[in-house]
C-alpha cells in the first residue's frame, strides 16, 4: 500500500548502521496520504505522496 499512484514512489530497502558499524536491515516508507483527486475526469480516492501533493501534480479537491 505504501506506493504513490502519481510518481510510483514505493518502499526502499537498506541497512541500519550502528556506531559500532553493525548492520541490520531496514525499510524507508514514503509519506503517502489518501487524498480525493480528479482522475480521468472523475473524483477518486488515491494514495499520493506528500511531494506530489505539495508540488501540484495531484488535482486535489
């Protein structure tokens, strides 16, 4: 679910690195909000990241 419908930003994977340089797996989730937007001329609820909402790529109602 953590995926933007506009820019397809999704979960990223990497390592959590401690001070002693021990590594463990972790994930970064995008800041995705459920917004009401106009898609193909009809109002719909979609998941969009806050970067797309702020930049105006989403026609939010």
